[in-house]
C-alpha cells in the first residue's frame, strides 16, 4: 500500500516501512540527471524520488515505473529494476513466498541488475520487497 503525505510542499511516499520522498526535477543534482541521461538516453517523463540518501529515477509503462534506476548523490549508478510479470520470476519464488509469508500475494515483480552486472529478483508483497538471487533463492527482505 502506498500513501502520500504532503509536508511543507514535499510529497512523502510511504511504502511498507520505507519512506521515499517525491522530488521535483529541479531538486535533483545535475550530476545525477546527467548520469541518467548518459546511461539511459531513452528515459522520458522521469519522476524522481529520494530514498535512503540516493536518487531514484522512474519512467516507462502505464504506471511510469517500468524502469527504476538508483544513483548516489555523486551520480554513481547503483542498480536498475525493470518491471516483469510475476509469472516471469524464477519458479521457486512463489512457493517460497507461500511457505514463509502465509496468505501473501506477490503484487509486483522486478528484475534487478546492479552496477557489477549481478542479477537479482524482487517480489513485492504487503509489507515490503523480497529479494532473491538469479536462481530464485531468498536473500533478504527490504
């Protein structure tokens, strides 16, 4: 569940236990916007959030969040999450969720690629994101 709070003209987005701050493009350091344009020149209609001290750019798809890229304050690429169908998650993710999170439903899924090229998968359930390795083995809850 996502809730937006308006505080002093800044929208805060609450998703699970993590608070992300919606930002206007003008509030994003130019080094970060330049890094995005260089790495992903196709990015259009970008929305920005600040989460855990990093900057997250979102674009694409109906929701505007088919691609979610994270950069540090200095413009260093951290990771990209590309939305995928829940059915495209590794085959052992759904059974893991069913066994360890009774009654939970996977609402969204993503393929994560970090700066080193390592692939992981993200399954969003109520209360947070579950992170799995490239083979579908559980790593952590975010």
